[in-house]
C-alpha cells in the first residue's frame, strides 16, 4: 500500500526542524548546553564534523537516529544516507527525498509530564487538516515569531507547517535579546508561545504593537497572563488545548469561555472518561483531563486526570504521593514518577527543600517514607535539587537517578 504523500517542505522549513531536533539530542544525549541563539545560527552549509558542529561518531549516530525517527525515513530505506552526508544541507536533501518517496507521518515525543516519554506518530493527512484550520484563522498574518521549539507538535504545526501553508517568514524570537525582539515586532505578527514563556516576554517588553495576535499552548494559560498580554497590546490571545497524542483539540479567545472544538473533532464522553472523536476516522481518544460538554458542544476542563501506575501489582497515584511529600516540613516542592529503569519498576521522587533545611534531609525523608507510606507508594530513590526538573516548554520532566 503506498504511503501518503506529504506536502513538500522547503529548505528553510527542514532546517528549522533540524535545528530543534539536533539541539535537543545534543543537550539530552551529549550534555551540551546550547542556547537558542547558537542553534539559530546553524546554516545549511555547516559541517557535521570538527569543522562545524563537532559531532563525534556516537553523537552523529544519535543525531541521525533522532532525525530518522522524527521523519520516519526508515519507511523509505533512506535513513542510512544521513551518515554519509558531511553537512546539514545533505541531511535536508535526504529528508526531502524521503518525504517525496512517501512516509506515514511525523513522530513526536511526549513531554513525559505524567509518565515516561514516548513517541507518537501523526499522519500527514491529520496534520494537514489541522493546519488548514489554522491557515483560515490566521490568514491575515504576515510573519510568525517563534517562541517555542519547532520539533514539538505545537511548534511544528505553527512554526513550520502553518508557515509553509501561508508562505510566511519565521523569526526565532528565542534567539533575540528582549530589546532586539521588541524592536523587531510588527502589528501583523503571530506570536507562538507558551504560558511560562509569556511572563519572561512581558518582563522584557513595555508593550506589544497594536494588532499583534498571540497563540498559546502546551499548558493551561492563567487568566492573569491572558489579561497581561491583552493589556500590553495584543489584539487577540488564542489558547489552544491539546496534547502530543492528539494535536490541537480545541481553542478559546477568553478564559471565561469554554473551549470550542477544531473541525477535526466532535464530542465524545465526559467526566472521568472525557474523550473526543476524530471526525474523519471515528477514532475515540481519551483526553488528558476530566471535562464536561455544554449544550452547544463547548468543552470545560475540570482538572487533570489523576493517572495511576502499577507498582508490584498495586495501583498507586504519583500525584498523591507527591502531595504527601510536599506536606513534609522539610520539603518545598515534590515530583514523583515511576522509575522504569529498575528491574521491577518502583516510584522515585525529586524534592526541593525549604529554606534552612539541612542537606542531610534526604536521609530524614527516606526514614519518613518508610514509616508513613505503604511499600508500593514509597519512593526508593529521592533526588534533591534547587528546582523541579522542567522541559524546554516548562512542563514537568523526567530526571536521572
């Protein structure tokens, strides 16, 4: 059966995705600390070896694997061609050849904010359907200001696929100082950001050009942040609800409104089993939140579903364990998740300490857990740090140890 044919990606769009993919891989696998401005400066002619990115043989393999996985080049047999290309422009040509031959879609990695990160494939047709909706919504825009990575599903849809559909220039705002960004902004821009990033943006800007529009996703947008963006001059702030597993599901222009479904979806169940149904396929997907539908089909969120994991055959709730840890007098914040690196998965915890708490607090916390928590709920590893682990989109992230 032939693979669906995606719309071709320009060299510029391929480079935008490559920068995000390689920067993430080099940060996570090789421990390099890359600022967005560094990755934004990578050009198509940049060499992959010591004359350019400086990839050693293992880093080259890791980066090629990340690119192959995202674009699903293995479906065409072209993935090995990456390893013989000396420059980024060669990788662009391999990607374009793979897309031209036909692949099933793009693979996105979930944040792991509620569990172990995993890869999710989104077909080209489904992505195109969502992009067509946004192209109609933002047809009046003339440029996109990228404030999120391009290789996450939200960034890919807006910074890459929407930009391609509308023929828009994309400016990486993350690579600019607040002053340079303020001078660069125009009234016909679309700002593509996320909740934790808006606060930093507003601290560095006195105002936004009247007429500018903003779209926010990846986490709930606080009402005060929405109001601050509007007060700064934004003509509209559109909040998108969705996930790596679903793509965009619904949107709203005011925190007081319910979310309204994108054309791809229609209502499924509500409450604890809240779901949406994909119009084209009839496929039902569980929402990450509890939710209710109003009579007009509006979606109102009722809070995250308290997901259980199994430890020794017992259902336990990491969020509840984290809440108990956070109530300890020594603890300021806590995160708990399942450690699947162990032969028999158990819980692990990461805590930040209250001011004045001794560094020996770990031993005290371990003793408290043994005394107060059932065996299945007891974290067998407790890490201590200055702040809870977060992803580049400020979502809860996994940690080592």
